[in-house]
């Protein structure tokens, strides 16, 4: 049976094949492994979907879990926005990533649809964002299938990702799954974690998503800065 929370953990903090370290640690070892194994080059979302997802957040994501990591980043951005602070400036050190307080609407435990169901929404959001530039053609799908096997994903996880890649992106369905304001912010945060908007298509997708989620521009700026800072 597919475990969406585990899949989200895998996407944000996968193990490097041939070692016991995560992609966020052991830089020298990872660099060497990357020459021989594409899975060593970054977080699982990056190597599976060809995106520049958060390599630097992998260590924190592993500690608190992927779902809590996304919630923590979204919560931090929202708190800074509410306090009227300026967006975070880049820093050389990895910021401490903490889950939102118990009972807060950003805490995964408060999800109206349940933690696992919302984790699935975030996984779908990440896959949709990865497809924003339209680069996943049949040849790339074949590469992804090979990488999933190398990564040791469960058969259920592999089948799920394959189905998602084959289905049309339904942004309305994703947005409708965000039941609270906090979840809307988390959905955008997960999408932004998946891609660094280096193309017009990627930037356009994130702008469209933010608009459809009705997120204020200033809040989006805080999310962008918080995510970018976590990925330094």
C-alpha cells in the first residue's frame, strides 16, 4: 500500500545509493558518487524529475520529515509576513528547520483531510511543478522509470509516479484540495521547493499557482525568500 508521507520524505531527503548518508550530507562522497550514479547528484525529486529541488534542505527534511519540513518553511514565511518583516536575506549556514507548533493550522496533524491525504496532495503538487516546463517526454519518462528502480522506491510508489506523469496536470484539482489558508501556502511552498524557476514556463506556472491560490504578492515574496534561503 502506498505511503504518501514516506514518498514525500523520499522526494525531499533520499538516501544516496552506495552510502548511508543523505543527499544533504557528505558533500565529498556525494560528489564522487555523482560521477558514477545520477542518483547521487541531488535529492530524489531532482534526479527523478530533472529539477533543481532543495539539495540543502535534505538534512533538515530527514530530521523532521518531509511533510513537517514543508509545513515548517511555510509557517516561517507566513510568520515573517504577518510580522511585517522584510523577506529573509541569503545566509551561508543552513537555517534550523522546525515543525509548526502543535495545534497550529500549519501543523500537519491539523489537516482536515488527514496527514496522509494532504501529503499525497503535496506529492502531486511537486510532480505538477516539475512538469511545468514540459520537458518530460517519453524518453525522459523511460529515464525516470530506470531511476525509480535504482532508488529502491516501492512498486506502488513507482506506479503512482508513472500514473501522475501520464495524466494531464489539473491545477484546479490541486487548489481545491487545499482546505485551509495554511494548506494553500504549503502547497505553493512544496511547488517552489521542487523547481528553481529558471525558465519562463516555470516562473509562469508558479505565478499562475500563486494567483489561483489568491496568495498576496508580499507573502509569495516571503515564501520565495524562505525557500531560497533553505536551499543555499
